[in-house]
C-alpha cells in the first residue's frame, strides 16, 4: 500500500487541497481531503492520460525526413516512401529497444499508458517469424521494462489500396489475410497476458484503404471485446480514393457500414465535413488526435470545437513520435483551432478554462478509447497519476484551473516530476527509474541503423 499526499489535486469533483490518495494493488483505494501531510509529498496531483496512438518504431527516424524531396509538392505520401525504406532495417531487437525508449519518453512527459497501433509484423521480404506474433511480443517486452500501461493494438493490413491491389515492397512486412491475422492476434494476446493486470489487448483495422469491406464489417464481431482503433479521413488523397472506388467519403462510408460505438477510436479525422463531424460525434466513438504529427505531415486541422460541442469524445496520441510531448500536443490542438477561426480560448467554456477543458477531455477520452479504468482520481480506478512541480516559476501564485493553463501554455513537460502507472512509480523527480539503461540501449541501436541507411 502506498500513500501519496498532494498540496492540490484535481479530483473528479474539482480541485481539492491537502489530498491523501491511498493506492493498493495498483488501484486507488481511498481519497481524503484536508488531511495532514503524510506518505510521499507532491505539489499538484493529476490523473495521467493515455497516449492513444503511437507507431513506436518511427521515433528512430525522427528528424530524417525534413529535407525537401525531388517533388516540389512534397507531402505525406513522399514521407511514407522514406518511412518504408527505413523500416526494412528493423529487427525484433531494434523494435524492443526503440519502443522502450518511446514508452520511457511518454512516461516522462506525463502519460501513464501507451496504446500501440502496431503493424510491423513480419521479416523484411514479408516472411513471418517463427513466432507469428514475435514483434507484438517485443512491444509487450518493452512495456515490461518501462512499467507503462499497455494497450496493444495489432493491426490488420491486407491491401495497398481500396481497389484491393497488392501490397508494395514497403508494406509487405505489415500484411496478413484475415485468417492469419486472427492467429497473430491470439499470439499477441498471450504476450499481453504475461503483463500486469492493467494491460489490454485490442484490434486495429488499419484504414479503409488497407482492409476489405467484408473484413471491416466483421472486425467488431470477430474481436468482440476490447477497443477497436482505425485511421480515418486523414488525407485528401485518401478521401478521393475512397469516394471514387467505394462511392462515399470515408466518414460517410464508415457511418453507413460499420456499427461504431464507444469501443471505436478513429484516428486523425482531419478531413471531415461539418455534417460528418456531427454524425460521427454522436456515435460515441472517440477521435484520436495527434496534433504534432498531423502538423508535421500537413494532414489538416481537426474540427475540434465543433466535435466537442456535439458531445464528441477526444483523446491525444503521438503517432509518428517525432516529438513525445503531452503539453505540446495540447497546445498544438488548441492553437490550430485559434489559427483557423481567428479566435482565442477555443476550447474554453464559461465554467472551465482552456487547459482544464482540454486536459479533462483527453484523460476521459483516452480511458474510453482503450477501455482502461482510469481517467480520473476516483476510488476504484487504476492509479494512473502524474505530479506537476508547483514550485516551478511558471506556476508561481497560480491556483485551480490556471495551474493547468500555465503548465500547458507557459511551461512544458519538464514540470512533470512523478508518474504512476497502475500504481507503479516509474518516474521520480522527472526521470524514469531506468532512464540511463534504456537510453544507452537505444543509442546503440540508433548508431547501428544510421550505419545501414
């Protein structure tokens, strides 16, 4: 049993002072307010969010794609070609080391959980490993090293486009038919089963362009428990392809053909009309937003203010992991709305400030999108907690919602001092407990990869 005492804490009912949180077997067992100092003392205690969308291996190529390609219209699709060339170098050992580094960075940024949208399944050339779920096992092994909460989302990837064309050389390591994928998923579930009880297995049909209509329609029935994540309406070219070959825009097709509900998390959705935004928000599905990556790849701007006004659930992820920064994701999301609409305090309401509204939305949405019993400091929830340093100059004389506003908009992730994932105290005084060992292993891998590229 652990006791955490906070000078201030954001509880489900609002801000409270002198808060004592008792944690036992990974869950919050008791909360008391106006208590004397005891146990481990922290400044500001908050519920720690889920990083709802990550392709961990792409962290190792961060910074390598910022030069202009030969095409003056360099875009997502030229970036993807470079990504395909890079991933052909990756071994299972590389994947584990890179994933551990990314998970460590997530924890140090304040996330408690990694929802890994994992599609790199096979050997270069496409031959399966002897253990079909070898790469999924490596993601789970990284979570065992770092102590992060894991929601593993093995990805079904069948085709190179909506017309059912064959996978390209760059995609062949991803590919499975539905039957083989079901076996891979079973192996991934076994790997997750060796982790602590808070680990979750879900499923991820990659996108409308990569999975047949028939298989998309049977995903929820075949995998009848756990979250379902899918890329949707990210790129203009994707919208055009789906509309041309399937007769509808991506969101409209999905709404007409898939029984979407709270199990679903739709990633990006940066190319939606106002009508699509309203209809999709009403399904109960969560929008998984990755504002840094969406900015980096020029995806577009999510209809965020409209989405939340219609009751839509939203969560935050780091996708390509070019930057792993919780505060920067939130700033980028808010500022995108301001730039588009020439507004300020876009997500704020008369009751709550921008930071409060955004932060509470993403902690609740991340829990919903992963089926994780977290998202609030409440009895019975997993003890996914983060402590922010209230001695920081950026939080001087700040109270209640202005603490969140100042941390997100004036400070940064360096204010994160401690993080617990299901009660595991893995970040202390701003550093992961295995920071040096994980970093050193990653450095060795990165040197090897750069020598090969």
